[in-house]
C-alpha cells in the first residue's frame, strides 16, 4: 500500500518545488539541488562523498557503544553478583536518560555551535568514554554502575541523532534519503549486528569483560576520529548561521 501511494519529490510529479511554490526559499537555495536524479546518479553522489563515509563509520562505532553498553549490561551485572532487579533498573535508567540528553545535545549543536554537528558529537563521545572507564572500574558497586549507565544513556543518544542530521547537512537535498540510509545501514549492520552483538559477545566469552570494555573505549575513540575528519567540512554551516 505504501509503495503504491507514496511519491518522491513534487518535481517528480511535475509540480514546482515547495520553496518555489511557497516563496520561502532561503538565499542559499539552488534549484539545481531540486533536480530529479536517477538512482544511479544518487548512488554516485553519495558513495563518492568521503565525508559521508566518515560519518557512516563514526555511526557504526557509536552504535557499537550504544548497544554494547545497553544489551550486555544485564549480563555483566548479574555475572558480577548484582541482582536482576537492580540490573533491570540500570537498563531502564539508561534508556530514560536518553530523552533529556538528546534534547540538550541538539540544543547545543544549534545554539552554541551554530549548526555544527561534529564538535558536540566529539565532546559527548569523549564523555561517554570517561563514563565507560568509571563503569568498568566499579563493577561491584551497583550505585556507581547505575550512575554510569545513566550518564552513558544521557550522552550517547545525542551523537546518534546528530550523525543522522549531519549526513543530511553534507549531502545534496536530492540525495538526502540515500545519505541517511548509508549512515543507518552502517550503524545497524556493522555497528550493532556485527560489532556490538557478535564481536563483543565473542570477546567477552573468550578473553573476558575487561577486553570488552577496552573495545568500547576504542570504539569511542574511533568515532571521535572519524567525526574529527568532518569538522572542517561543516564550518560553512556555522558561518551561514552567524550571518543570518
């Protein structure tokens, strides 16, 4: 039903763009960005953009941390002798902390960093790494563990959200959906299914939880590295926001 009813852009149906129809186009608006492209052209634009690949790999490591911490927390805690009820509360607190954390991260990106996404993502992921180390070193203290999981949940979902937004910022409007799809694919397939589930599970079983935490810290550092590679590319966003 959805496939038969949903249409692409207004232009693909012979209509003018929303900006042209409403008369609300910004100064930087370009009709070229509204051109209807073939599937081959869209994939060429997206797959040849190295900055989108940087974002996609950053997203994979962010998702590795997100689900590596979330999915394995009950197992880690119960193996360390913490009762399942406390482990369940830690899991719940992790998810609930995401709501204010995501809002604050988005506000900082828009208002403080003038539309830049890389810098707040780098800051939040650095803080996630600190929280993971504290979590790792205090596995026998349920209060510290729950506090660290709350901190990780508060901090990790902002980067998850901003990476998707940054992909849209750095891709042409007529290829935005494919750009978002690339980052999402890398996040869920490479970051979650492969790294967070298979790799972390294998490492935990063969060499223990200490190496699992080391992998999570390394994932934080790699996400920071890949986001750092996009920092200069998005500086124009800050300039355009300031000049408005």
